[in-house]
């Protein structure tokens, strides 16, 4: 019995005190990711620019469609994504997207990052001032620097049921 208690105490202390505290990510890296990825992403939706959406992704992008049990990669995914934006443009509609960043992890070299967060998607009919559709998703992205610029190389998201208030209460929000 005494050995069991000693073992449990050792296990408790090693788990409790053996974990490193969360590392902070520099404001320079956060700003660089924002300007290389999130701002152009929002602009590509706002401007319906199918070529711009391609530039923020790595050419060997991996897109995980969790609820569809499907993975798309590379130019096939990028062409499909660009095609979506072109179809919105062809209908005369508009779309918008905003991001709320929840977590960011960066490797020791500062060239690979992983972010999670929410996005708010809005769709506007031809000439409509108010969205005809609005929804939220929870995303995971893997980012890496390619030739000095952050690119998305892994992307996965799911629909999530949050409110405007939930989204707006996040600490880091990117909107145009």
C-alpha cells in the first residue's frame, strides 16, 4: 500500500510539474501570419479574386474534409477552391469571411506554425446589403514559410454552432 501511494505521488508531481508552461508567440510572427495569410484570404473573398486565394496556399496543400471523409491535395484542391470563387462572381453575388484566432503554436525555427480558430462566412445575394446566409466554422491550419512568406499547407474545418457574441468575444479577430 505504501509503495502504491508513493508511486501515485511521484506520478502526480511528474505530470503536474513536468509540463512546460505555454510559450508565447512573438507579435512579429503573429503580424507576419496575419499579413501573409489572413488579410489576403479575406481580400480574396471580398474581391472575388480566385488567383489571390491560390497564392496564400502552398502548392502541396492538404485539405481535410472531415465530415466528407475526404482529403484533397495540391492543384486539384486549389482549382476547386478558385472555381468556387469564380462561380460566386459569375452569379453576381458577394461573399465575406472573418477569422478569430484561438491558438497559435510555432516551432523553434519560427518557420512552421499551427493555428486554430473560428471563421464567420457570409454570403450576399446580388445587390443585397444584408447577408442571405451566415455561418461559423472551427478551423485548424498548418502554416509554413516558403521563400520568406507564410503559406497554408494544411487546412481542415468543421461547421460549429457559436453565436455572433461568441465570435466577437474572441481576443484576436481579423476582419476587413
